[in-house]
C-alpha cells in the first residue's frame, strides 16, 4: 500500500495480502502445514517453525484485522470464546476482579461465571449504558479489566467507549471492547481509548456462516503502564494455550474481510427498513435498535459508530409462546443461532443464545426476538416477517 493512510476497504483488500512474490497470485496461499523445514538448527525462514506458533495464512489475517482496527498487533483464534479466554488469562490473576455487562452474551457470562471464577477471578455486573454504574463497581487496586459490548447482545445497549476508557484507566484497569456486533467497519474502539478489541470472526468478519473463529487486536498505546506488554502477554498465551485459527479458517475470514464494508452497508440498509416496518405494528411492544431516535444510546452511537448495524431485537404482545410460534413460521428468515452472515437469522434468545443466563441478573425478556438482518431483498424479508407475525 502506497498511501500514508489508506481507506478501510483498501486496507481490507491489501493489508497483509501482497501478491505472492513467486507466482504473482493475488489471493494469499493456504499454508496447510504443521511444520517448516529449517535451514540448519534454529535457522527459521521468516520465523516459522511450527504452525501453532505461526502460520503465514494466519499471519496475513492477523495483520489485516489489526490494520482494520487501527491496532499494533492482531491475533487469530479458533473461536470468539477462545479469544476472550486468552485475554482474561493473559491479563487477570487469581484474586483480581473484572466488570462485565448486565446484558452480556451468554457465552461470555458462562466463561466468566463458570470458568474464570473457579480459577479465582471475581466479577461484578454493570450497565454499559451508565458510565457511573461502571465506576461504582470499580474495586481500587483489584479491578484489572472492564469488559464492554457495544452494542450489547441481545438488547443493543450502547456504551460511551471514551468515557469508560477514562474511568478504567484511572482505576488501573484495561478496557476490552467486544466489537462483534458493530464490526471493525462500523466502529473502531481503539481510536476511542480502548486497549483491546475482541471479535467473534464467525460473525460479520467472516460473513458467510462457513467458519468459526475469533480475533484480538491490541492497541499501540496501552492506557495502563502495568499492562504495556499486553500484546506480548496475549501472544504468549495464544501460543501456550494453542487455540489458534487454522490456515483454511484464517483464509475464509480473510476472504470475508475483503467485502466487509459493502456487506455492512447493505446490512444497515436492510435493518433500517425492517425497523421501519416493525414500528408500524401495534403488536410490537418494544424495539431495540440504536438507530432509533428513541433509543437511550442513540446519540452516543451516532457519535462513535459509522452506522447502526444489522442487529435488531424486539418484544411482541402475547408473551413467550407467541414469540416462539412466530419465529417458527418464518420461511426466508432462518431459525438459528449466530449472526452476521449473508442470510437473515431469527432466534429466541431466552431459549437459545442466552439460555445460559436464565435465572441470573442477565436473564433476557421471555418474549424477546432477535434478528440478524441479512442481505436478501428487504421487501422479501418484511413480507416473511409479516406472515409469521400475523400467524
């Protein structure tokens, strides 16, 4: 890349992806290998010795996603939860404390409550939309990690990243932002003061529902001197724990990133049209979408996001069974977990993605429906929703 600060799509297509010097191939090769020939003992070619420690296809993905997030170093993992686990183990020690959202992704809550807590890490919950609530949960000298989702999953709460970064850093804690719902195209938390960004690359980064993966990007400037070596810590744990992205999975995510900008624009266009339709239905009692002026986080989202994303949640009259029945009647919307693919997905968080938080403070409304708005023709999506909701 020849320009000093190339645009997002230019970086997505070219960062870490120079044409192959031997063949001129414009698409990075899939290095489906476990090991590498050494030129004498310790004579490594470009530093590669074993594919858990490094693989050229994975390196290309890690360089690309770091460039998209504006970070110093990227790391690719076998899943989003593997990426989250690596961050927590790299930063936290037994006896220390972290803060997580009151409406965090169910898998994140399970990881913290059932795995990290057993290891000796304590946690507390706070609403990401209330910076003072996060400040109130800080334990001086003990809190080392503040964990945000923005927008949150599934209630699409919005956090003021810059304000919370300042609160975290003043307390000696790092700020981690799960940027999965927004994607690197719509939001860049590191530019707002976050220290680490995490993604489930299964979702918008991959974009085609054909790969499971995760990514971590660490900022150039870390807000807490104690953690200036955060990238080295994450890299050490990635290699030591071994939950790395395989070559083919890395290649699939890298392919997905090339079209991330154009896909996200269409996701946003379609979501806005679906929301307009839902607003006109009397049986829809609440819509969770930060693009609405009535959303309590709308102004902050408008300030820190390019657009408002492709995720929509809503509640329906008639309670849980009515919601479940309506979900079961869709024909174009696919009933399934996950999000961010080209196809539109519909699900019941209470029984599916967030079943693990039932009975806790994170329990979601029983009549909640979550939509991942895909790239189909919007009129078809709306017509399918209409027949499903009308019954």
